[in-house]
C-alpha cells in the first residue's frame, strides 16, 4: 500500500514450458494507486487493459482490509475481473507479532474473502524483510501466462 500513484515496469525471465531451451522476457507494467481517493478517476483507464490484479491490504489494519471490497468491485466493473488472475497480498507480515490483536485482520475473514471473490492465491509479504515480494510478481506472471494460454487455445 503506497502513498502515491506509482508505476514500474518489471521484467521477468521465463522458460518456455514446451521447449526448456527457450527463454523469453515478460514485462509487467505495475500500477499502484496506493488506495488513495484522488486516483479513483484513473482506475477505469488502467484496469481496462489489465491481464492480472494484485489486491493488496495491510495485515495490521482492518480498515485496509475492508477497503478491498471497493477495489475488487472496480476490478469486476472495469477489467473483466471475473476472468482475470487475482492474487490477494497481505503486506507488513513483519508487524503482526507487535500489533494489538484487535487491529489484526482475522484469518477467517481473509479465507472468506478468498472464497467469495474467487481469488487465485493469497501471499503474505514483508517489504522490510524482503519476504515474498518478488514471489508475488512471479506468481502473478505465471497465472497470467496460464490464463492467456487457455484463453487463446483453438478447439
């Protein structure tokens, strides 16, 4: 969860699963709206071309988790979200042990969200400890590649 709108191109090296000797490079364009109101007008434009979505919340903030419903609804409305690969990302996992239990997002609520919204994967991350940060992007890349392959299979 960022403070400002941010965009980055991330390059991920892949191995062709039909020919292990071939590698190719995928470029993911990542847009972080940081959950800020002032960027909501930009959502339809950016979501319209999305091939995958990361829904990020702060594990130590129930308010952050509650806002996921808005973001999920935006994905559904503007990005054909029912068919997009979606990963739920719980950030700040390094702060769980030092956060009052009343502030933590209950695991059961996370599981319910995943089931109700048909989320493909849930990953806990810590930027401070560099835990699963790169993994999230690699997994999203893999899910998008699988999705695109099934989408364009001719029968």
